[in-house]
């Protein structure tokens, strides 16, 4: 499982760095204007379609991950909320999967009756 843990961790790091490279370029070119940035997410049909898809996907992911984390006792799962808000699903999803794998690796294996 160590390979899987590393994969999720690396995916989370890339999922943070790649979007922030685009965010940095946007804010460097347009200044720090959060409302203008939100408007740019829906500037045309193509951008709006991708933005709507990601917003719906992150909402569904948050609901599922919250239930899954409570069911399995995953610690620190709440990090997915700021990760999703400040970066996006590209960070939140692999971060949760990493936290879940680490938890599963350290949890005692239930005995079969």
C-alpha cells in the first residue's frame, strides 16, 4: 500500500501546484479581484460548462467523503473543505484518498467471526 499512499500524496501535490500556476498567472495579469475571477469562470459556454461540472463534482465529493470519513473514522478529513475552496477537486480528492489510505493502513484489521 505504500505505492498507493505515495501516488495519492504526489497527486495531491500536483493537484495543488498545477491549478495555482494558472491562478497565479491569472492574478498576475488581472490583479487580485476575486469577483472578476469568479466571473471569468463563466465567461463563455465552454468555461461555464467546465466550471459547473467541477462545482457539482466537488459538492458530491464532499458529501460522499464526509459520510465515508465518519463511517471509517478518517482523521483530518475536514482538510478537504479548504482544499476544495482554495484550490479545487484536483487537491481535495487525492488528499482525502491519501488520508483514507493512511488511516486504513494504521487501523487494526477487524477479526472475522
